[in-house]
C-alpha cells in the first residue's frame, strides 16, 4: 500500500515538472521569436544594428580632422571593444557595431544609448556608448571602430578609452608606422589591450586594468609607458622608451629587447619578470618584492634593494648591480663592473670579470668592486680577471671561490669568536672550533677580503696565498 502511494506522488511530481518545463519552453519561444514582447516583466532584447557616425553637432568629423580641430578622442563604454583602424579610402568616422542579445527586465529595456559630442575649447571629440544591463546575456559585444583614411599617417591625437570591461586593439596592417600623441585605457574589470602595429606614441602609453592580457605584438616607441595591473599577463616585443613604470601584484611579464633612457621601475608583490635584453636601469622603489626575475643581458644598473624572497637570474651584467634578498637566490653568470649582493639565507652564485669592454665610463672610479654578503646561505664565486676590491662575508654560510691562477691574493679573515682553520698549499693559519677556510693560489698585490664568522670558505687554486689575521 505504501509503495503504491509513493509511486502516485512521484507521478504527479513528474507531471508538474513536465508542465512547468513546457510552459517555460512556450514562454521562451514567444520571447525569442517576438523580441520586445514582455512576459512577467521580462523581454528578449536584440540589437544588431550597425551605425556610422560621421557628424557631430553640425560639423563633419572628417572636416574637423582636416582643419586640425581635434586633439583628443574620448570613448566611454560600460562594456565594449574599441579598435583604431585605417582604410585606403573614406572619411574619418566612428563605426559602432553592437551584437546584443539576451533577456532583460522592463526597467532596462530602453537603456542602450550612443552620443557623440565635441568641445571646441579643448578640441575634444567624445563618444559614449552604453549597453543595457541584461538579466541573461547570450551576446553582449559592442565594437567601436575609429576608422581613419590611410592618407592620415601622423596625428597629434590623445586617445582615451574608458570601460568597465572590454578590449582595446590598435590596428590593422595598414596602420603600420602610424603616429599618435598618447594612448590610454582604463578598465574596471578584466580586459585586453593589444597593440598590433608598429606605432609611435610621441608622448605616453597608460594602461590600467585589474586583470586580463596586455600584448604588444609589434615594436613600440613611446616616451613614458605606465602599466598598472593586479594580475595581467603582459607580453611585449621590442620597446624604446624614455621611462617604463610597471606596478603589479602578481603579473606574468615577458619582454624582448627593452631600451629605456632613464629607468625601468618595476614594483611587484609576486609574479614573473623575464627580459631578453635591457639597455638601461631596472629599479624597484618599494620595500618588498616577491618575484622571479630573469634577464639575459643588462647594459646599465640593476637596483633591487628589497627583493624579499625573489630568485634573480642575470646572464650578463654590464654596469652596476645592487641586490638584497631575504631567502631568494641570486645568480649572475657574468658580472662586469660593480656588484653588491646581500642575502639572509639565499644562495649567491656569481662569475666575476673586469669591465674593460663596458661602453659606459660612469663606474670607472669604482671599477671591479664586488661585495657579496650572506648570513646562512652559500656563496659561489668564480674570479676570472683582476679585480680592484672584493669583499665576501658570511655569518654561518659557506663560501666557495675559484680564482684565476695569475692572481696574487691577500686573504684577510676575521672572526667574532674563534679564528677559522686556514689551509693552503704551503701554509696554514690558526685552528678554530667553528668554520673552515681552504684556499691555494696567487700573483699580485690586489686584495680579496673574506670575513667568515662561522661558515666554511674554500678557495681553489695552486699558487701561494698570503694570509693576515
């Protein structure tokens, strides 16, 4: 009896579900095939109407361009894609192509709008495109295209794009070597910026997006480049700029050849920075940086005073390096110039050379100064050529030195408590309870000062070593 009642209840439940689904299907069909029809305050919205804007007020946009009456173009949207493209023929115009379909409530039914205005005082052309907020969007794309004839190659335009989310795309193939004054994009949500043409920005590039993608697909020349993003993926080709500023939380950054006249300022809490070649200075002005940094060649200065737990790798450093980490590792395959590296527990691995082939002469007075210091990490140092001054210090770590046989070294060792054991090929120092220094080499009167409190020092070679306590 109980089983029969249960089956009867389930039958009616399934029937109610089937009827509800049928009603929903009928309502959906009515909404879709009769756009604008309201059912329970909901309607199906469709807008695929493309529009060209050639006039603003009583002026033709193309005529304003010809007379040099447009300095700035502002485009504001809630969600849209903006692109700047050229055509072989035609006029300067905006082309707006909405692809909007979805369900919306009655109060948002007529909220799509597009307005174009012109301010003669500031020579500013402004376009605002606002799409409706849909309850359920199937397509919510709006393409805003600034179409410029191919004959206009150089403009003094400031282009500003402000959106909640969307994409900024600079150029089709005809836009190659196009020149504008400045380019700016600001977005509230995840967005994309693609600079696809070899475009010269005579003033600034400014990009501020919380996340998304920033891709410079071609070489870029600009004055100042500012990028502010929490976690965007950033990829660039070659960049030639006066200054580069990147402020991020955890972005992944991959760049090719970078030439910067003043500074490349990089501030990040975490993330990855990879540069093929840097001609200029890399600076970090913040106290904390947790990032993995890898650079092929640096011709200039690397200033990272607060690289908290960063792993830093440089293949070739021509100039000056000042790096301080807590637990990160520092690897410099070839250092020419001045080098100061300090870690708490990270490993320092450095190959030292002279800077005789360095282009700049700004470091000549301190040529060859090397200072490596760690509390408990390991220092591996290979000395290939004669250095002016070298200071190597550890509190409780380990020092390994490979020194070129033509060098004559004076080793100054110092201990706060006990002198370490000093062992060379021809002589030995005092015994100690903690630490060990082993060495053997030499040739001139230049100095390497090694301070070893509790660690182990090993200098590999076969020549005479003077030792002083």
